[in-house]
C-alpha cells in the first residue's frame, strides 16, 4: 500500500504547475473556477443537444483534467509545508520546500523556508553551546581537582602558588557561569543599569591589572600599554558591566595574540563620545567576519583560543544598553576593537 502511494506521489510530482507565474491566489482560484465551469457548460450543451455528445465528453474530460492540474499546482506547496512541518516536529530542521509560485502561497513558502533555516541555525547553535560549555567546564574542573588531590595526598603543599592555581581555575568557572547568566538575561529582554560617573583612568588601570593576572595564570607574558588622552575624563555607565566588557576585550586580545606579545589600550574623546580601544598583535579579523564575531557562539578560528563564543555578543549587549557602539575597526596589524560610549551629560 505504501509503495503504491509512493508511486502515486512520484507521478504527481511530474505534473506541471502552470499557474505559478500568476501573482494572485484570487486570480488562480478564478481560473480554476472558469475551468470547472467550462466542464459544466459543456455537459449542459451536450444534454440539450447543442453540440455532439462526443464533443461534449471530450470537453468535459479536458476541463476536468485541466482543473485537476491547476488545483494540484495550487495546493502542492501547502502539502509540502505540512510534510516539512511534520519533519521539523521530529527534529529534522533541514527540510525545505520547492517554491516557484509568485503569489501569496509562494510568499508563505519562502517565509517557511526562512523559518526552517533559522530553526536549523538555532538548533546548531544549541548543540555547539552544549559542546563548548561542556569543554569549558571540564578543563578548569579537572585542573582544580588535580590541584586539590595533590594537596590532599601530600604531593604538594598548600602554598600560595598552589592556591593561586586553584583560584585561577575557580575564577574561570565563575566567568563561564556569569556568561551563561548574561545569556539568559539577553534572551529575557531589557536589563536595568545602575549608572554612575566613572573616571576612565582608574577604571583602565584596574582592568589592565586584572588582565595581567589572568594572562600570567594561563602562562602568557603579555605586555600592556595604556594611553589615555587628557580630555577622556568620565562616562556615565554601570561600573560592573563596563568593567566586564573591557576585561572581555583584553582577555580576547591575550588569547589571540602571541604568548609574549603586546596589547594596547587607549582612551580618547571625540564628538561621538568617549572612545575605548583594545589592539593586539594577533592575526586580526577579516572584514567579512567583523560583524559576525559579535553574534553569539561565533568564535572565529575555532582551532585557537577556545571559549564559548559568547563574550563579544555579551559585550555588544552591554554596550547597546549604554547607548554606545562596539565594532572591529581597520588596523595595520592585529585586531582593533573600538567601544564608543556617550559622554556624561
């Protein structure tokens, strides 16, 4: 039975869709009604004897055949969408439907295909998130477990160096949890910001000091150079969130640059606001990928540096909440990311 049904469906696929160029479903229905009416009129003429019976039979058969072909072409996309929706309900988001019509059903089909592509991307991102988070959790947990086991077994003493190693892994875990919480806040919508007047110079000094500790914890002797223009004074921002953005940018610069490289941090004032820039000596970001890196789960060169791919998307979210902008700008060497924040009123 299923084989016969499959053959019938295969034969139906061979039928043409003559009404696809018609842009209006109303006009298609009108054409279908005219074709059906022609069949009825031919039968009436045959019944009253206006035309020979053989001619009327031929007209009726032809009209019915044309009506079926037209109806099939009109409803086939809807049946395809029904089948694709069933496949999506079972977890298959790769299904697409063939869209050749230019009417309302064609627009619906194109929207359906776009929805399928978006769902497929969301499902792929979900799988990548699970894999990335699992990896990011496993690494510090394993390192922390090894340190504590050595202390318990007496292999190593609980000296400051050992405790710093354990602390670094704990900080890494804390940062990952913070990223996941921020991701849930992004999905939830707006997030209130407790703004305050922040001096740029001490903020950058604090962030750079933390970045130096983080770099040393991962075995990188990166040199940081900070340049602050005299007129880059204060900004109105959430201190914790702005600190998070800058630490994120510096950690990315350390991760993607050479182990003994340099990172430049600059602050200046412009008509657009306060400019904060971070530049490294890494391979840089291709122009075609400069906007993609701010989308969640995008990690650029996946073979390098690790990470969940959430950091820059969270940074953009925070900067957007402040009414500013963040972007990758042209640089002769390495990657340069610029944050623009409104001046304090």
